[in-house]
């Protein structure tokens, strides 16, 4: 009996050591990994390594995550080329938004890459963040965007026997002209759209850069569709009549419309993730959520924006100069319309470069 008791005493330290090892192993698994060293670039590389694969998710999450990776990789390239940090901050700020949109849509915890991207944004001094948050300059950007003489690379007009017979234009839909544009062009690809109403949803993807869309005037050239939240399971992101991801987008003398109506849920006329985009003399017609300035740097000049509530929203560094903002009656009646909220900023992190939209010399009516 004594021998058995002695053996038990000798086994106890071994058992205690084994239990301690198991506890340590569990802690190593559950505790977050040690922060990467090497500065801001190392944080971005760690975020890319921890980033979820877009192929693992269905749309629109796959879209969000694919664009997020594009922006993170571009941010690394920008820093390594010696560019000022402002560009990388804008890119990472946008990536954080895309990651958030996916996890929020699926009601799951934030991805590990989210906290790493946030730490990258927070690694810069407030003065650097303030400089990065500067909105696009209006005069120089607008002058460069729209030269006095514009030669069309592609033309669009309404399908008709006369147009087909005389070959007045290259395409009968705007989307077909977009699809024909070369990928990743450094110069503008100019698409002239004749007067008329074009009933279509237009998507300008990431690889279609520097698209310049020119109509024949607000109200004369109109691109319209009527998607809204709840129809066929659509979310706000997928309701846009015109959706732009390709950087360097330009538009002039045209109307983008969502005709879903005042009784519909969120219905976007225009959604943009295009960096350094410039829209001049463009009309945006809709009701709730008309203009979705989602991310990156955007300039709107002498535009007309029509809606009911929260109809200018997003998380971009956007400037609105000399724009007319018009509120129209809500479906609930005049009493509700009297309390319309025009703009809603979607900033999700204090390090993001998007404190709020800037409105200069604007006119609000309704």
C-alpha cells in the first residue's frame, strides 16, 4: 500500500506538468499572434497574409474582398516606391471598408486582416492623417479631366433602323462600350453617349481604368434602372444603376437615375469606389440612397443631386462644389419630408481618411 502511495506521489508532478503544457498550448492557440515588426509596410503585408480568400465567399462578399486585396497590395507598392504615405492611407482606408462590409453582411466577427489594417492606419501621426484626408482639389482636377476638345474612342446611341443603316454610332448600350474599352489604360478612353434614355445597369469594373463618359446634357442623356433593396434579395450595394470601381473615372453632361420610386427601399443611382474620379455637370436622380460615394477620393462639380433621405452617403473623401441638392417628398408625406437627412457618413474607424463629405458653394432646395 505504501509503495502504491509513493508511486502516486511520483506521478503527480508528471501529471501536473502535462496539464500545464496543455493549458499553455491552448493559450498559444487562443491568444492573438504577436504583432509584426518592421513598421507600417510589415503591418500591410501581415494584413494581406491574414486576408480571407475572395473565392471562399459568394457575391457580393467576393467583390468586396477582391477589391480589398487590390487596395492593400497597391498600398504596399506605394510605400515601397517611396510615395508619400497619403496614397497608402487612402488605399488601406478603403480596404478596411470592404472587409467590414463583408463581415457585417454575413454577421460574422471581423476578419483578422481587419485589425491589422486598422493598426496600419493608426500607426501614422494625426498630422499625416489630416494631410491624407485632404479632399481632391477642384480646379486642377477638373481642368485635367475634361480637355476642351474631346475625341471619342467609342460612341453610343439608341438602337433604331436609321442608326443601324447610317452607322451613326458604335454601340447601342453603354455597357457594351464599357466592355470594349481596354484594360488598365493610362490615357482616357472616351465614350460619347448620344441623347436618349438608356434602360440598363452599367458596371465599370476595377480593370476598366480612366473611362471618360460624356453625354449631351443633364436630362438629355439618361441612364436609368429601378433596382431596390428587397427585390430578388438585393442589398444596397447591388441596386446601383451605374456602379464604378475602375480608378480615374470621369463623367460629364449626363444623368444617372434610379427610378424605383419614393415607396421603394434603398435604391442607388450611382455607386463609386473609383479613386480620383471627377463628375461635372452630372445629375443624380433617386429617392433614398441616390448617391453612394463609397470609398476613395471623389470630386463632384456643378452637379444636381435629387433624393429624399440619406441620399448622399458613403465613406469616401468626397468634395461637392457648386452642386444643387434637392430634396423631394417622401412616400410617408410632407410631415416626414420636413425632417429629411441629406447626407450620412459611414466612417467605421478613427484612422480612416474620410472624416466627412465637404460641400462648397452648394445650394439645397426642396
